[in-house]
């Protein structure tokens, strides 16, 4: 009587082991059949425990993702990055920091009884307006191969959708009474489609500063000069937000927020 449960338990343990071994063998065979290029680390899969097998499968996934990214061009990689969690976090963090700067400035202005009108300056492309539908067509190219005339044609469609976090931060600033100024590297000849694009998505603002047609100066010089003009009108620029360092350098703002963009670089 006393021995029966013990031997039954032993039989169950044996059956368990057989099932586990069969699973490991099947999984090992499956892994080896996946690809002839599986790294050597996966070769002894047949001898792995279930937890080791899980870890190995995870590594295999990482390896496959890594290989896929390695085969992409720089623009392809940048586009993939723009859909990553890291990009989203970096973008949302910058906008959250911008909001904090707005809140601090409002508290400070109230305390000092400073009557200046506070303002936010924002870039447009890849800061507020999402041009990825155009760049998706360049995913197999290098940055130097981007057709910027075709990019201008895309801008003329007025179809660039707003990037959520910046849109929300600007709406928040406006709800708190701050003025919104856009300073963009887009040429003056794109003023009408740019305004149409902003109207299409209900984006409210107080001024749009654009690069003069044919102007070749660095974006950083041009943008800093426009911020100075805004200050000279009596505004205090609380936040300046952009996806390029050239949007932000040159002063004339209490706080700067840099957004991620690996697709292209502007001096
Ligand atoms: Mg930009």
C-alpha cells in the first residue's frame, strides 16, 4: 500500500522527462531547420534544457532582427528607428520637458509680475510635420541620394500629418496664453502650401518665418536671427523645439528641446 503512490509518482516523473525530452528534441530540430546560417551557439540545441532553449530562441530572434537591420541603408535604418520605442520615448520626453519649461516660466512670470508675452518657437519638418510618407520612398537610398526637388513636391501636397507630441505641446502652450512661432528652413515659395498644410490639421499659430527664396546661409544663423526678431518685438521665448541642432543653436530661448531624427542632417 505504502509503495504504490511512490512508484506511480516515479512513473509520472519518467513520463514527464520523456515528454520534456521529446519537446526539446522537436524544438532543437526546428531551430536547426530554420536557417543554414544559424550561429554556432545554437548547434547544441538538442542538449538544452527548456529554459536554456527559451533563452536560445530569444537570442535567435535578436540575431535575426540584427541581421535585418544590418542589410538596411542609412535611411532605411533611420526610418526603422523612427518607429521604435526608443524614438517615441525620446520624442515624448523632449515634449514633456518643454511643457515643464512652460509651466516654470508661467510661475516665474507670475512671481516677478513680468508682463512679457511668452512664446514657443518650433521648427516644422520632422518636428511638427511628419514627412515619413515621402522618405519611405527613399528607404533604399543614402542621405546624399535624396531628391530634394521631389521632397519639395511632397511638401506642396500639404499632406504631412502632425507629430502628436509636438502638436499637443504647442496646443498646451497656446491654452496657457503663449504665442506660437514657426521658424522653418522651407523656402518662402512654399508659404501657401505650408499654411494650407497647417490649416488642414487645425494647427493654430501666430507667425511663420521661412527661408528667403534662394537664401544659402546656414539654418542655425538664419533661425537665430529670426528668434532675435521675435524677441525684439517683445516676446520672451520660453521653449525652442526642433529635430536638428541647427534649429536650436545660437541662443534666444530659455529652453531648447532636441527631437530625434536620423533621416537627414541640416547645418
Ligand atoms: Mg526639421
